[in-house]
């Protein structure tokens, strides 16, 4: 399978990972990105409405070259460490961002494992949204057959339940036919939210429901 990191330059600013309850598929939903105080530098400055249930929060504002580590602003200290190739520093939609060119940022453990529901939200920018970039993930493959976890990418959201065979992923349509109702805008900052309710993945782009993927089996 593809490496769970971009192979070409991609700028993104990961915002938050928090358990949540997903809306019903038929609902009309607008996802509004959280606005934090300028130059936030401590968990105390994260609004209480976000701190509850917050598993990780990365604002990237403390980045210094050469980039080796990104601090988690939540109380859980799920810091990210650079792996693979270089990760540079760039201007973000607000403050700083990470520029990926072969490297990636990785936590020491999968703190989303076995969650009954969760939301992952972040800002990103790429000139080539049609490329198959894997942006944020927590997944594993065993023997190239069975998989468990989730992947957020520019092609489509992916999710596998425990020990699920990769060839039997329960997408609502063929993968190649996955079309977003709200497209990624090339060369501009886009906000993406990945909402998992234990059975379905809802993908929101720039405040609008872009698509859904229904899963079978147990938790991812």
C-alpha cells in the first residue's frame, strides 16, 4: 500500500483530534473551524468547549528549524516526532504550518485506537488535490491482507475494522467513483473534518458534507 505520508510537497496544519458524535447522514451540517486566541502557547488558552474530550491539539506555532518535534497542546502530551525525510516550516492559514516533502510527523502510540467515535479536523493546502496524498492516519496492515484503522487523504476517506480484509472494504460505491460534493480547492487553504460514529465516516470539506463511507464489522 501507499506510505501514510505525502510523496510530494504538501502543506497542512493539523488542528484537533477529539471524540464526538456524528450527525445523521440525512442532516445538513456545517462544520465551523475553531478560532483560538492569537499566539496560543499553553493548554490553558484552549477554550473549555474544545478541551473537554480533546485527545490532541497541534497549532504548529512553536516550530523551529530544523523541525524535529511538534508539541501537543492538550493535557495528554501526544507529541509528534519527525520521521523519514525532511519536514520544513511554512506560513500557515494562521501562524506556522509544516511543509511535507518526503517526511512525516508521527506520535509514539495510536491514541485513537478503539474509540467508539471521533473527529479529526485540520487545515491543509496542496497545488495537486488529485494526487493520492495520505494526510492524517492511524492504521496498520498485516501481511498485506488484513488492516485496521483509518486514513484521511486527498482521494477519499478510508477505514478498516479489526482484521478486515483490504479487498473487502465496504465503500458505498467503487473507490474510483468516490466524488466529493464539496471539492478540495487547489492552491488554497482547505479545512477538512473526518467524523466517525462507529459505523460511518462523514467527510466535511470547507464546512460542507463532502461524502460518506459506511463501514462494517467492529470498531476501527
